[in-house]
C-alpha cells in the first residue's frame, strides 16, 4: 500500500538529518537553505514488538515488517506560495504525499542559522501553515469553471508535528521563556499530534550496533527513541494498521486501512483471498502467544471463524480460506 509522509518545515530545522535517522539512505545535509532540491524517498520499517514476538513464537525463517514511505522535501520559506525559495516546486512535492511530518526546531544554537533569525516554534508553524493555506487558495482561484475534480488541499492533509531537540543544547522546554508554553497551548487547543526527537543523535545512532547505541545514549542522555515513535505515529496518521500471518517460513505484518473487512485484508496478500474468499480464521496475536500453539488455541475455542463482513482489528493473526 503505497502511502507516503512528506517531511516538511523551514530550512535548517533538521529535516534531512531526521530523514537520515529514519533511513539508512544518505542525503545531503548542510547548514544552509535549500540543501535539498529534489525529494529523497525512503521506505522505513514500522517497529512492532508484536510481530517480533510472533516470529520468535513460530521460529520463523523470515520476519517481514510493515513499511511506510517518507519523503524528504526541501525547506519552505515565507512567500513559498508566490514562488519564493523554489516554493512552487516544493509545494508540488507536498501535494504528492498523503500526510505531513512537520519538523519544528525547539532549540537555540547560535552556530546553526535560522531563516527567521529567531527560533520561535509557534511562529514557524503558523508561517508554514499559512503558506499551505495560501497555496490552496491560489489553486482554487486557478480553476476557471466548476468541476467534479477533488482539490488536494495541502492545509487539510493529516499532520504530525516533529519537535526537534538538541542533546546538550538550549532546548526551549528547559528555558521557561514562554516559547515552549505557547507551543503546548497551541497543540492542546488544536488537538494536534506531536512527537519529540533529537534528530542529530538519532542520525548518528543509525549505523551503530545495539550495545554501542546503549552506551551512546547514556553519554548523550537521550534514552527515548523518538524516531520509532515518529514512525508508529506516522503509520497511524495515514489511517493504517497491521494484521499478521505467522508460521515457520515467515511472520509478516500486512498493511491495511483501518476499517477493512476480511476479504479486503486478504487482498493485501493475494487477490484470490478477496475474489474467492470463503472465511477467515482469526485470533488476537497475544492470545495466540498465550495459548502456546495454534492447536492449543483451537482447543480452547480462541480461534474464531469470521465471514465477509468481519472488520479486521489491529493485531489480528489470520489464516484465509478461499475457493
């Protein structure tokens, strides 16, 4: 299911550094505006402890995660809707994604320039959101006659705010000067979704082995993996969830839209599972682990037989029967 999240924000807020942390694909990172011109795309595994436990349970030869696509889009600036800073090109890239991860810098560092001269996250958010709204208005005005074509409004795309901190730096949540408080009030008022990351630390961690990562985190005092939270939140933002198939050959997380019926879920595996659907045998992932085996789960009556109307739940493990 090819749905993507565009990483956007002002120049020098850490978008490309975050992209490097999300993926092992290197993109140009530089301390000046417009270091990124063409969008880079990375397919990122969705961290899921449930899948990992099922793979261990089944002693699977392969463990295949769900994935989500992130697109690194160059920085927007004030006036982007009028073409400033290659604005039209960047806005067109945003139109192609399904959701937005809006990176917001929440630290002061005189050695890293800020396009607005002062770091004020709420001001930065309002600037970007205004540019998206202005771009929507311009697009609507260009339509010379009524049409049934749906306008892809940038300002109405699902949005996740990514608050980028700096280890050892002057982070706004520790400064008590009103900037962090105003940001939190805005999030509460608008019921916004946000995660906190240290993109610089996470980018450096991406090539290290697990034991080295632990000591590195201790050194920098960054113990929460904000990147994993970002990936999971992004997956949810797209309206996606996972069901599982598990066995000796493979345990796999399959991606479907929330609210999918059993035949639609089966189509994620093979079209026959939808077209020739007979029934699905379903058990929650944790109940399967609790039972100890599929046979034991069946004996306990924990495996349910579901028909075409069944709406799949996040975390179901399913076996499909088709004609």
